[in-house]
C-alpha cells in the first residue's frame, strides 16, 4: 500500500524540491510506511499496557495513549532528515532498519495529574518501573526550576510557554526493545497544550496576534496551577487543624471520664462526689476554652 505522493506533499506542505535537496527517496519512505503499518497493531497493545500501569498510581488522574499515525510518521521522517544528516552526515537516510530506533515517539503516553506537587511521586514511579533514557522538563521562563534542578533533570525553556516533563523509557515486552515517550503534566497544562498543539500543528506557522493570545492563555494556565496548589495547601492545613481540635476535645473528655471513675471509688458522701466532679469539670472546661482560643488564633493567622 502506498500513499499518493502529490496529495501527501500538498497536505503536509512539502515540495518535490525539498525532497530532492535532502536526497529523500519517496520509494524508501513507502517501504518504511508499509513496515510501520504491519508494526502498528503490536505497538498499540504495548501502549495500552503502559497506560494501564499508570492507571494504578494514586496520583494519576487520567492517562492517554496513542501510537503515531502512519502518515504523521512519514511527515516526521521528512522533517527530521536534515537534522539527522547534520548529526550523521549528508549520506544519512531513514530506513526500515533504523527508523524505530531514531523516532522515539512511535508510542506516546500522556499522564495527567491534578496538583503540581503530585509530579514528583509519578517521576519516582517512572524511574522505578522503567529504564529511563532521557528526561527533559519543559518550562516557561520565570517558572520555578527548583523541583527539577534538585533531581538533576535537564530543563528546556519553551518560548511558546509549553509545560510538560518528557521521559524516554526503554520498554521490553518482547525480545525486541521498544522506546516509548511519556509526557507528564497537570490538567491545566494539558488543556493549554492541546489548544496550542491544534493551532500550531503541523506547520508551527501561526499569526503573531494568535501567538500572543496563546501566551496569555499560557499565563492563565500557569496561574491556575499555582492557585490550585494554594487551595490544596489550605485544605490540607484546615484538615490538619481540624484533627488537632478534635484530638483536644477527645483528650479532655477522656481525662474527665478517668477522674469521674476515680471519684466514684472514693469513700465520701454523694454530695462531696458531685462537688468534686463539678469543680474538676469547670477546670477542664476552662482549659478546653483556652485551647480553643489558641486554636482559633491559629485559624485567624492561617486565613489572614
């Protein structure tokens, strides 16, 4: 099965001259295309397996997996030829024997989490589960680099504002090694990334006014992530103080029950027992009142 050359070149904005300038043989591309058509069902099974592994992680919200479409692969081979020629020499051409090794995103898995703080546990999970070939943190200028620097990761600043941590991992479900690309990002980064991708792909040529508005959207997505982290911190701190308050009341209640039990065993008349219980209750109530006031002050400090 072959693609119609003219239709394909027009759809992906390539020209015959471009192919000739880079010594790209169309027939060779069709050999790769047909090889990949046969390989694709196997890759889909493998992509689904990786996605299922991630779905078991507590901090993972959503997982998407995909296998590169055959026409997209051919387009990428054309775009990447000049780059590879710069690395390997002008004689380099993609072939059936090398394209699986050179194109590292035939399998793509996107892992989405809610809060930025969830990323590190997912990062550790990937490191523990697969052999990582490469990790790159894509950030925007001005973003906090510290979490990535602390782990010694490569950091790439994107002018478009694209944010996502990319992993290349070795996956060996059979005797043949497979490389998979894993992207880890927040829900807000995912929303922005999807919009940006749809508008830019495949030519990356968009009007300046659109690019500027995309940057505004990117800033909003980044602010939403930061606000989500603050909301999570508020919730966690509020719950922690609520547990502290509950523990104070339970402790005082337990103390009162123990003292009542001890008073009941005293050989004194009932009126004296009642008076002792009343006095002790008043003391504990005052202590509890002081504790509640202290707790209230903490809440005021916390909420501003």
